[in-house]
C-alpha cells in the first residue's frame, strides 16, 4: 500500500496549486492578492498602517530664491489596525483506505474523494463568511457585509460596506468610526430597478469611487453581484456588453461559472457571486447587491504558521493555506491531516469602493 509519507508528500506537492485554486474561487481573493503582490506574513501579532486623508504637504511660491520653504506635517493621519484570524481544518484518512489503494489511479481517487473535497469545503465556508459574514465557525475572518461585525482574535470590527449614505455611516472599522475623519466611509447608491436607472446608477458609483483623493482615476476594478443582479445586468445591457477576446470573456459564461464580464470602466469586471444570499441581509441589500471593490487599496495578510508547517511559499504568492501532518490518531487506525488558514484584511482607504442596492429589482 502507499505509505503515509507518500500521501503527505503528494499533498505537499499539490498545496501550491490548491492555494492558487483557493485564490481564484472568489475573484476578489485573487485580485486583492495580485494587487498587493502576495499575502504578507506578519512578524508581529497584528497589522498597523497609516491612514492619510488629506494632502500632506505645503506649497511655497519662489520669487527671489530666499523665501523660507513651508514644510512640516499637515496631514490628518492616524494609525489603523487589524488582526489576522487563525483556524485549523482537520480531516482524517483511514489507513484501511491507503491499504486498499493500488497504484497511481487509486491514490488519485483517494485524494479527490477526501483532501480535495475538503478543500472545496474550506473555500465554500470562507466565501460564505467573506460575502455574508454569517458562517457559524469563521466569525473572525473578514467580510464585505457591513450589516454585521467580525472579530479577529476578539477585536471587533465592522464589515467593509455599510449600506447607507456616506454621511450616515457610523460603524467602526479598523479601529476608527466611519466619518471620524475625511473620507473614512464607503460610497453607496440605491437604484430603483435595473431596467430603470440601473446603468446610470452604476456609472454614478464608478465616477464617485474613481474621483476619490489618492485613488483618482482609479476606482473599483472588480464588481461582485448576487445572481439575480448579475442576470439583470446582462438582460439590460444585452449586446452592448463589451467582449474582450483577449481575456476570453463570454457574457453568458458568468451565469454558470466564475468567469467575469467586462463593464467598460477602466478594466473593471463583473462577477456572479453565488455566496450572496439576499435573504440573509436585513436591510436594503435584500433587494440586490453589487459591490465595487478598489483592490489596489486593499491587501491580505496572515499570521506566520511556523516552521512546523508546509505552505509551498516558495512556489506561490497565494498562501491562504498551510499543511500540517499530525500522524496516527491515538486509539484509531487513521491519520489526521490539518489545513491551517490564517487571513486578515487591510484597506488604505474606504472611499474608493462602494456598494449599490436594488439591483435585483426589475
């Protein structure tokens, strides 16, 4: 039979591709990771960074060359903070299954039926938390849903998008109350129905996000929508959807896959996100949701998992998962494999991202 060491070695070889698959499972994971140059391994217990909301310098007019140049710090800056959550996912593989495995085909079938199915379960759970913030066991992982809070290591922070007008947003995120300083809020719009003012509302949102301070000329690069909103957008745009043959985008493919469709806004793409459950919202988002995320202002980080685990970090920037072999379980005839998941999210500014509600209405 294949040895336990052989199984672990095969799983280690597959881990980099598993991490790449994990990243692609939700397009936002991949886009944020690519924009940030990979997932940062934290040397400390949490992440701190500077939020700068206004122009940090001063002008001095030079007429004689002897003017005193105005300098100093004029910015309204403060430090934000976020913590990574750390989870294990354990799966047991019976040695009897290994004993019955004969050759590469049986080994491949064993991996598909247990470890790879486990990977799908991990991805589905993380996406549910990321989109809705209501997974019963992953409440410390980041979420887009501003109707709820998440609590990495007990430090409570609000989800990214609060579904209210910018001036009415009051929740606390990354250690600061929204609107406690200039621009610390996400954009928000409500459409009457997709086939009424839908396209105009989307254009308005893109403009508002793109015109924000340091993010000028930028704006959302990725849009995530629930299935009904996605279908409504396709129905309204019809043959006006821009097809980018170089990327192989098909406007119909997004209905049954993770393929996105071009929106015509500075390379922005729209994706169907099945994890958006409209009945799981309590407010205006029940009428449909489209989230525009400026990935260049966001980044993922994680807690270092230590030298005792394997994460394939030399082969992939997508280090969502690490692997730990726990060996034979006492009192059983099974070996345990543990996947380690650590993930935190930071954003330099909120105002270049925004959400639209009402998009499921026709």
